[in-house]
C-alpha cells in the first residue's frame, strides 16, 4: 500500500511541484504528466517545465512593490542591517 502511494507521488511529482510553485501553466504540466508521463521523456519534460516556469503573481498575490511600498521592497534594505 505504501509503495503504491509513493509511486503515485513520484509519478505526479512534476504536477505537485508546479502546483506548489503556483506556475502559470500548472494545468498543462498536469495534463502532460498524466498523458505522457509514462514515456519518461514526457515525465522529464514536465519536470523541467515545472522547475523552470516562473511563478504566477496575480494582482493581489505575491510581492507588492507599487506606490506606497514598504521598506521590504527596497533591494538594499537587507544589506543595510536595519
């Protein structure tokens, strides 16, 4: 039973990575992994897509560095030791 759960987790590892990183093409990676993951080439392509895709930052999600931003958006904030 544990072997089966581990096998499914390993098979869907690219889709899990894409979902955790909130990539913009997580659904495409899941479908690629589901239908072509068994070929191992499709699995490696899905894994590379999941690792190298940029995370999606929507309008109200993720780092906000617009007008009225806090000191945390300053690239030199952490270097100053404040």
